[in-house]
């Protein structure tokens, strides 16, 4: 197949890389050997060196093994960003166990489903979340519930005090053994556990490193990590990549814009893997307090599309260039990225990363390759593609066909090999026989100076079949009428794309990483 993107790989970066047969533990141990005295983690005013982090993980691994946690068992982590997260992550992997990623915002029914579906044997949970966990634990296979506290002695602290620790001896097959069960957000229905092997995650870490700026300073990067580690984007693009490069992971458990700005001023991060809502909030806060972002040299955005207007404004105040990329849980997650230097195309997700192929196929069958410029389904092939969905062979067979991952995203590729996401297959609006892609309408709405956030959905219409509805959050102290917004869109969009309904709300429902929940919006507003 043709790969027009290869001519736009940054000079000095590889087009293909060798991926060794290593486990995540092997990769981490290599970093510990190279960077043992460097700071691995900063959490407010506390720090851990690579050697200290490794020793903590060893002690917890020993404690896990004494509690009967062995190869193949599942250890669920229900924590915000904090040092105990990577400690638990590597400790469980040292035992040959599989990490089960749990969103700390889950309610009892959501937690019950994931613990049972994954057959989790242990749960590491923040003490404040214990009431949620304890309400359902007797209905799960969990044997060990271990609490973590930031301000008092906890069960987890006892694991670190094991006076006679002995590391378990475990053989890991990187290509076969599942390192992480990454549950998809459930935004389109029942949540599915993507089985990510050690090889998948090692590959994606090295692939991501190969797309970094040529002048990446090994052992010197300070990475502002607000994106949650329980999400695949934070796990790989923040934690795994930072540790591979010997960087300092600056952990922030919650995005509160004033606190984040103070952390930026105190720690002077060099890199920021963020999500759209974070960039939008920082821009909004900048109007009140003009803080200094000149310390940043590398900014990336993932999880959801970043409006072009937001990219332009953030680049102006930071002096850097936000590189938008693309990924999904089933791909560990990164598959595309705009080059850090050289040709960038705003509004594009960029080009496939090394060792990754991508193409656009017809929506109906998924078997016909579409030509440049035509919209179809994006499919991807590479070493980062998951083993499959846990306990879901039919869904696995539908999603992975002949080695290609069918993403469910509608996209097109231009002549340079840059890809553009135009929406989800299930979110495409068919208005009067015309395809309307929500992201195209949202980009126009975001360019209005009064708009803070926007989402576009399709709602039933007797005449058109479906019609376009815009749900909007305005900036503080701004006013805007529905007719004014419609006229604004009318001047910039074809008539069939212009919202015929506009609703102003105080906030939009989102996932923990800031992805707007379109399914929830449809539930709330299709009948109003």
C-alpha cells in the first residue's frame, strides 16, 4: 500500500523502529539502571527518584505475592494521579498480574460490572472511595481491598513496610501476556475490556518516543501529568513515555485551573500531554491572570478533537505548538500524531506513527479502499493493536479483521498522508440525505468569541429525517441568542449543516478525561 505520510516524517526521526521482546517491567528496569538518581515523580512537595520508586514497587510486589497474587491474577487500581498509582502498577506487573484500570468516578453499579467482568482479585482504592467499593465488594471476586490515603496511615503503607521482602519469580511472554485491561469508556454502550499485552504497550511507548522532538532531552523533561493515569492516554503518553525517557512525572490528581497554574509556575514543566477541556480552561483563565507558559516546549492533545481556534489561541500565549494526535484504547492508544516540527496541519490528527499503517475504507462493508479526500471508516494496523476484548469474541472478530483494527471513526486522508477525523460512524447526522459531521459544525461554533464549549448531535426530524442540534456553554459574562448563532453558522456552513436548534446549558457531561458524552446528550436532549 502507498504511504504518502512517510515523506513528512521529521528529519532525524525513524520511519520504522525495532521493537524488542520486552515486558513493561524489563523496560522500566532499564530506566532505573540508567536514571536511578534522577527524580521520577513529583507530587506536590514530595519526590521519588527512579531507584526509590523501584524499591517501593518491589516491596509492594513482595506483599502482593504473600497475599497470593500470582501470574494471571487481576489487580484493579481505583486511584487518581498519585505516587501509589505507578507503585501499584509496577508491583502488580512484577507478580505477573494484569492491571485493571478503574475510573475513580465510577458509581457502585459501574464498579461492580468491571470487577466482575475482569474477575479482579485485589482492589487498590483511595480511602475516600471506600464507601462506594464496600457497598458492592461482597458481590465480586475481590479478596483483598487495600486503601490508599494522602493524609493518614493506610493499608497501602503497610505493604511498603514489609521487612522481609522477596520478589516473586515470574516468566512473562510479552506477546501473549496481558499487562492491562483497559475498559473503554462505555460512551456507546456496555464497557469492553481491551486486552493490552506487554508487547502492545512497550511498542507504543517506543513508537511514541520515536515521534518526539529530535531535541528531546533524555533525563531532563518535566511532564505535567493531569491526564489521569487510569486512562490509556495518560498511562502511555504521560507515565510510560516519561519513565522511558528518564523524565520527571509531575502528578496532579485533579484539574483545578488555579491550582494547575500555580503548579506550572512552581515546577516549570517542559511537556504537557493535555486534553481539550484543559486547554480551553487554561485559555479562559489566562484572560484573568496572564501566567507564563514559556517553559513548555512540547504540548500534545488527545482523547477528543481539539478545535482549531483553541489550538491557535493556545499557541499564541505559550509560544509553542500544540501537536494534535489520535488514538484509542484498543491501540494502546497512539496511532497518529502531527509532527512536532516540520509540516503540521491544524485540524488534522497528523500522520501514522512508526510501524503503523492506516487507510480509509467504505462504511458499508469495510472492504473497499477509498481514494484520497473521500470520507470513510479509519482502520489501523500495527504492533500496538490489542489482543482483543475480554470475554467478547464476537465483538473482537468484528473490530479486528485480517489484522486491521476498525476504529468506528469517520475520517479522510489528504494527498500528504495527513488524516482528519470527521466524526463517529454512530454520530454522523443524515439530514435530508446529506451527511453532516458534527466536528465540522463544532469547529465553526468554537470560532465564535462568546462560546466556551460546544457539542453537536443529530435529533429526529419529521421532514429532514434528522436535524442538527447545537448544545452550547457560553463564556462567563457572555450573552448570545440562538438566532445570532444560527446566522453566524449560516455565513460559514452549507445550509443543511446549520443548526436548526440551539440550546444553552451551564455544562456539558464529560468523561474523566474531558471527552464530551454525546450519547448522554442524546438521552437528555433529543426529545426536548
